[in-house]
C-alpha cells in the first residue's frame, strides 16, 4: 500500500504538473501568460508545434505592431521571453498572422489589417525559431486579410483575400519549402470562409455558404471535385467551419467541424464533427462534440498528428464569462475523450480565440483573455496524457508480470492480463485517482501458475484515471504487489 500511495502522490503533486482536471485523461500543466497585459486585445493567437518546440505569435496593439513571438523548446513546460520579430513598424495596425512548421522550417505569414496596399509577407526560420529571415513579400495583391495556412512536407499554402474590392478568397502555394510561390488556375475560390489543407495525395478544401461544403483537388488546386454538402440543410446556418487533415500511411483522414444551432440553445450552440477515412469520398455520421446545446460557442480550431486529433472551442456561460474547452481522439476519430477545460483555474473573463496543437509531449492550447487588471493577455497550457507521466511500475525479477490493460483507453470494457510463476493467492483490485478501492475483480483466490486474464466492465463508472493492483502470495509466503494505470474514456 505504501508504494501505491507514493505513486499517487507523485502524479498529483509533481512540481511540473498540476492535475486540476484528469477526468478527460490529461494532466494539465501550469497556465503560462505569454504576453504582457495590453489595453487592446491580444487578438488571434497562433501556434505551431515542431516536434517538442512550440511556436506562438499574436497581434498586440501595444507592441508597436512588431509581431510578438514566444517559443518553448521543452514541449511547453516553459517559454522563452517574448521578442519582436520585426525591427520596426511597417504597418499602421497590428498585422494578421499565421504560423505553420514542418520538420526543418517555420513559416510566419503576416499582412496589414488596415493598409490595403500591402502584400502578404513571409518570414522563415530554419533553426526552430532562433533566427528569422528578413520579411519577403510573396503576393502582389492589395490583400485585406490572411485567413488560413497549411503545410505538409515542402508544400505550404495560404488562403487570403484577393483584393480590397473583392470578397473572393485566393490560394497561394509553394512546393519547394517557400522558395517560389504560385497561384493555381482555379485559385480564386468562393465567398465563404475558405480553408484548404494539404494532404498526401490531395488538397482538401472546406467552405461555408450558409452550409458547410467540401471539395478536393489532385492537381494542386488547378481543378476541384464537385462539392459535397457536409452540414444539414435546415433553418440553421453552419458557421466558421474548421478543417484538419491527419496524414499517415500515404493516406489522409480529414476532420471537419463547425458551429451550428440544430440541436437547440441558440444559432451557434453546438460543435458538430464529421470525418472521412477515404480521401473525402465518403463521410462519417455527424458527431455532436460539445454534447449540450447551452451557451454561445466561439471560434475554434482543429489539430492533427498521426492518429491523434484535437478540437478546441470557447463556450460562453454569460456574455462576459467564457470557458475554453477541448476534446481529443487517440485512434483517428473512432473514440473521443470527455470534455477537457484547460482554462478551468482562471476567472471566466472574456476568454476566446483558442488554438490547439498536438506534439509528442501532449496537447497544447493558447487563447486570449481579459486579465484582472482590465487589460488583455495571451495564455498557454499543456495537457499531457496520463499514460505519459512516469512512475515506478515494475516487473519483479522472479517473473511475475502484470500486463497493461487492453484496450487502453477503454469504454466500457477492458481486459487485464497477468502471469504467475507459481501457485499463488491472488487479489486484483481497482482504485480511483484518490486511492479509494472501487471494485475487486479477484478476491483472495488460489490460482495456478501461468497466464490469466480478467475483464472489467466499467459501465457504471465515470470517465477518468483508474489504477489496478495485483497482490500475489506464493506457497513460500512471498508477497508481490504490482500496480498499473488505465483510462476510462466515455
């Protein structure tokens, strides 16, 4: 029992982790304020994960419009001091900015928010954000807004408004890591909120014109497939669609999400999700991400990394009180976590514009918030999978083995395997995060040597972290105790 209590103490009181919210299978780190308090909004924070280097930038009206930037080189455990990437003021207002990264290069795009005669500029870093290239224009249009950016390998693209007098959006691409830029023949898109993500075989495009639609291109945007309507044709319009593409095994799995009011609670009270596992040819049934249609839901984003996908959004409790919420999947969208609330330990003052990213170290969320001083700040928090938190689990030298349950995470059934070297008296119990025994699967039973399997049905239990402990006493009265963790995810 002493070992078990020590293990719980380590997880709950580690100096680098704060476990206010483990119900969704994550241990959340400290909330870090990246910006100073500003009297103007630190609007639209953007983030990119490059392995365990996390890049964050945002708009700041009190920073002389010099493009503030901060990075973490240790997976979000800490951040370097914020610095300005522009040496002088080149715009009359904070620029719109987007940041993306591949294995070797970070791309930072930006343009003026009010000066309609400026192009989109690009700054690149080939040393994970330590140094940056001089700003270089990559468009000739008098653009008015930078909407979206996507990257896969050496191919990177942006969606931007064509010019001040046009409501159309335009696609600009590079296939050589940003050295040269092209506009496909069909680069002028629609008047909806365009998103284009780069996949292994196709460009995947999402847009809204009252409802949410999908198209794809196999020739870098020169031609596009017919539209597929993803949202339901009803009295409610779909809003601010988001797009994520998980690329693995030379195939794409496409995730889309949008705000909708079809389940009641207001015109933008639900986050709805669909995904395609076959390059956009067919789509899953609609999945209701936020589960309850209460509160007005705000801007969100999608992040993918291999088979891991995360969605983040803001939920208004009252007009000025808001929470940031997140759900994730570890198996390509087949199962989803319960709702996480990374902003839970902060007052709910005007929190919004959340962006998420996925990296080997976990899930990363950045958002803006009105601070206690009345100003605005940009905040960051990391959520690590509980299974990634180290402990002192052991296999005893005499060969007694307690296996990891499978599947894990699970809902609601899982199997626990263990092996005995000799006939033993066995007890197998399940504990919650507080060390309380919640179920005994085997109670003081004499069992033969060899491998055994026991199933646990957790139908009546809440989602979260659980421990299972095997106690075995052999014929020589030698006692062995082994403990492992498992995650119930409903």
